[in-house]
C-alpha cells in the first residue's frame, strides 16, 4: 500500500519543511564524510529506509542511516508523519517531524540531537516543537560556545526560555548531570502566526545543522588517534545517553507505546556500544519501579564488554520499555518534562 498524506495545508507545509531539512543535513554529512575520510564517496552515502503507519493509511516516514562507518558510530536522520483524517474521534489530527541523532566514531567529535515538528489538533490549532542539543563525550568549550551562539542568533527573542527548558528537560537527576552541554527546547510553540512560526523553526534548524557540521569538521580534520582514556570516556557517555533516552525521554516512550511499527527508527538514537555493567550499577539510584526498568534494559543487552547495540538488541530494548510502562503506567509521571507538557506527546520518527 502507498502512503497517504495529511490533507491539512499546514501539515503539507510542515512536511515540506522537515523533508527539506532532512535533505540539507544528509547532504552536508555525506560531503563532510567524503572530505574527512578521503574514501570512495559511496562509502559515505546514507542508506534510506522507508516505513508505513498502518500500511500507509495513517502516514509513515523514511530515515537515512549510517552504522559503524569510518566516521560515524551511528547516524540517523528521520522524517515521519502521522494523520487521522479518517478518524474524527482522534484528538490529534496530524504531526510531521524531523528527528535526528548523530554519534561520531571519534571521542573528540560531539554527538548532536535535533527534533523539529508540527503538531495539529482536530480543532485546527497547532504548535511547533523545537529541540537542538550538543552532546560531546569530552567537551570542547569553544564548540559549546559556537553552537549556543548559532541558536541564539536564530531565535534571539526565545533563546533564554528555550535554554532554560532544555536544561530542565535534559537533566539526569540520578546521575547528577545533564545529557549534553547546551540545550534549546521550545515546546508547544505558537504565536498564532503559522508562517512566522514556520520561518523561525526553519531558521533554528538550519542554524543547528550548519553549526554542527562546522563543529564536526573542525573536530575531525587532523584529529589524533584517540587514546584509551578518551574511548572509555565516550563509552561511559554513550551509556549515559542510552540511560537518559530509555528511562526519561517522553518522546521515545510515547512513540513506543503508541505503535510498534517503527521501533528501529525510534531506537535509532542509541549509540552502537555501551557499558552494560555501568548501566546496571545505576539501577540502585532510581526509585521503584524505574530500577526494575534498568534491570530489564540490562537483560536486553548482550553480555559483553562493550555491549554491542545491534538491530536485534534495539528491538529487545524497545520491547523492554514498552512492557515496563504497560505494566507500570504510573511511572510515566517520573519521566522528564519541560515547563510545558503538550496535550499530545508522540514520537513520530
């Protein structure tokens, strides 16, 4: 079956926005990969994967992925859309999103996460969600300053609110640290002027993309062979990343609970390797039943050091998270939230 798209004019504009941003980011990453590695350009090409929601009746999406290449530990640039034009009883009318996470191989090259989406409700109201955060395993203060400056320049009137909400959302209380070093997060953003809000979403996303690619290139060109300590720091950070995504991130959990048709895409943010023993040691820092969730995650990982997060393992982790919250729906209240909890939370990547 072919994919059916939302009928809303605003949804069409949003879909064109996120697909354009996806193309921009993938093209820039492929160009940089070819420049840095000096290899056959085909080695740097992302693989496209398509998926359908309910056979295409309610949308779907496509993602571009690279896994364990000379440059990338894991990279995924996802675009997706869902709509319920055939079900007027649904409160959600449509949603279109770009969601991406890039984990480079070199410990001195930072990861990045971005999410830009338009959500439209049945009554015609809608809002943007904008997220961009830099996630190094070993911080370069200049890169942090550069990324923060780019976002501030793109959204000067909203930067302070976005930074505060991002810092709150990406806090990991159990580890007494944040996931990432600089965060921007606007939830349920709407001024009532769709065209202006769309222009701002585009400006922030392009600033994040362009700044990150520049930071990544600077980190990789002429980078020395990583040391054992640097590799260990990266493995610990990737473990913390997985911990935050699978125990705190509302978007990930919501996506897994709403449907199981894109588990690989939703779990595409996970790095390729983590420290299983380190993850297990953090269970005692969480209150019940979240300690049980960590034990489920550990059981889903391969018993190896480091533990390889393969495609099969990602599916097992998705099942572990889904099963946990189906058994303990009250635990959803323990997840991260910004200053605003949206009326519908769904990860459509």
